[in-house]
C-alpha cells in the first residue's frame, strides 16, 4: 500500500513538471491512478488521495495557465475535472468486481474518453473563442482553438498516459499481491 501512495505522489509531481513541456500536454498519470485506486484499494478513504494530488497540482497549474495565457481559469473547469475523476471511481469499482486485463483496459479507455469529451465540452461552453453550435463543439473536440495544439493531440496523450500508467500501476499492485499470494490478474483463472 505504501508503494501505491508513493506512486500517487510521483504522479502529482509528474503532472507539475509535464506542463512545461508542450509535447507532454495532458500526459498525466492521475486519472489512471484514480481509476486503479478504485480497482485495487479496499479502503475507500484511499480513493481520495488522487483527488488531493489533483487539487494541489491544480493550484499550481491554474496559476501557471492564468499567467502564461493571460486568462483566468474558472472554478467551473476545476469542478469539471474533479467530476471526471469522480466518474473514474465507479468505473474502477465495476472493474474490481470482474477484474482481468480486458476489463482493466476497457475501464482505462472509458476513463480517457469521459475525460476528453467532458473537459472539451466544458471548454466549448465557457471559452468565448468557440461558437456555441454543434460545429463549435466539434471544433472543441477535434482541432481546438487556432494557435494552440489540436485537442485530438491532448486526447492522444491522455489515452496513452492512462493506458500506460494503468498498466504500470496494475502490474505493480499485482506483483506485490503475487508476492503476498493474493494475485487476481496474474494467476491463471480457472476454466469452466
């Protein structure tokens, strides 16, 4: 359990460092750790740890973005991100009921898609640079604002990071469980 908490602290640190490298935009392990926390942590109080990491790193990121882009990031966007993370918890809980590599993959994929669609819809709703039509919403989901990297690049990074970090976290947890004789994913499942 201690190693899982160390991973979450490292994840928050990664998120803070990655903001300064444009190619790493949205390449963050926090969604994967939130999702995996619901899959692996029996103590539901530990589900709050990724939220604490998200909230603390958001304080820095909101200041950074407001300073760098001369815009004020709204509390609604912060709440939207928290909602996306909150939605990863029931997905993780459902995966925990029938945990295998396929359900873990599908849950991580679902978390990525939810985050992408919800946060880009939020940007479309609140950003005056998007027209408030279906075409403007589609622009927010695909190419984004002119002068910025296309939003599909952010989705690519979100998807890759969620799948990568879900795999790493699951492997670490399963490796620790196997050493303790409790593995559920790595040991062969009985056939009917």
